[in-house]
C-alpha cells in the first residue's frame, strides 16, 4: 500500500511574488455539513492551525447536509470576499468541480482535504486512504468475531468517494473469511438517526447479526442504540476516530473505529494553505496511513478537541515524506 507520499514543491512564482509575508490572513474552510462530528474535527483542526500561525478561519458549511447547490452558492460568495486561501472539502467530488474551477479562475489558492476532487487545480491534497481504512477496520472486526458469523454493512452516502472506498475495503475483508456471511449492505447516509433506523429494520429481517461494519462513527453509534433498544448484542465498528467513538470504546459499547483523523487533516491542510500564501515551502500530498483505534490504544485519542494541538510543520512534512 502506498500509505504516505509527497512531492516537496516550491510555491509558484506567480503566487509567492505577490504574497505578503505579514500574518493575519483569512482562510476560508469548506466542510460538508453541521451534523457529522467528523467535519467538526476538521474545522477545529483548521482553527487550531490558523491560530498557531496568527491567521483566522471563516467556515462555510451548508445548512442542508451535503447540498451541492448551497456549496456552489457559497463558492460564489467566497470568490466575492476573496480570502487569502481556501481549504476545501467538496460535498460531491464530481459535482463540485465547476466550483473549484471558479475558485481557480479567481486565482485564490486552494487546498483539497478529505475527499479528492475529480478536477480543478489545488496546491495540495490532504486525506486518508479510505480503502485501507475500511479493509483494516473490517479485518479487526472479523478477527474479533473469530472469522465467522453474520454481518451487515451500514453504508454512507451512495456515490461519495469515501463511501465507495470504505465499503470496498469492508467487502474485501469479508471475502478473506469464508465463514462470514454478509446479510445486507444498506445506506444510512453517514447520519446517526438513519443508522439507528436502518439497523432497526435490519434486525427485524435478520434474527442473528453478529457484527456491524459502519462506514462512519455516527452510524455506528446509531446502530448501537438500536441494538440496545432491542436488547440484542453485536460487535460494532465505525470509521473516523471521533471523540464520541472513543467514549464508546472506553465503555465497551463500540469495538473499534478506523482513525480518519479529521483534526490532523484540518491542521495540515490549513498549514499548507498559510505557508503557500506566505511563500514558504509546502508538500503536495499527504495520505495518512490507517490506524484502528480500540480498547488497547485509545488513550492518545481521549483528548478533547479544544485541547489538541497541531504538529509543528517539521512533523507534518515528515508525515508526508515518510514511506
């Protein structure tokens, strides 16, 4: 697996020549919605990085989750306001390409975070390997199940890149275990309430469910609530490594969560943006390697978001260059 890679690049002359080295810049941060705790961790990471570098963040968040028209409208608004740079998570990696192209035409530097855009020009990409994260998290669950039993998959938003790759990883983990049966794979759109509702429906159809592979933590927590409500037991895993997941791991409710590390993605994406507009060296790509958070290693993750600090740039760059 190509876990971490980068190419150290010099900031283009056209950018650095006009860039003021003074601080106080405004960075616009685009995330998908207000409901998924993962995007809150990205925003907190971005704000922590900006504060440490004496810049400031303005958040652009659709009021309707994952709304393409609303994010396109926000792009038009941000172009008028002309921030120093943009950290961008597209609500849809294909549909938002025209928005990215508008940002490019406005000559505002932009860093792509989390969901890799299908088009447009970026200073850098900062994300994680969703397939490997799904694969390793799935393998952990199935190992804890003894390589046998009935499982269900709670998918995220159909067609989203994170969902496609995570679910593919889950399915490949299942294929490695001939005594594991996949009963159903249904979307719950990365939402906690939908995770609960879908799990309730699945339990009505299937009297024996031994494991739940949820493509994010919010759905995993919803599934646990449904199981508790029906007085049933199953091992549940999620993805994102959110604080609520860590709390559930501590109490034994959640088996594990694949760490997508939104805080670190927000940190590094924002650091790259600020360094670029100040004419400093950046890295062009950071793909974080998968880590499965469980009862044996959750302690470093058991820290409130507002108490976390971004790594120094030397460490961030080392993450990108380490093989």
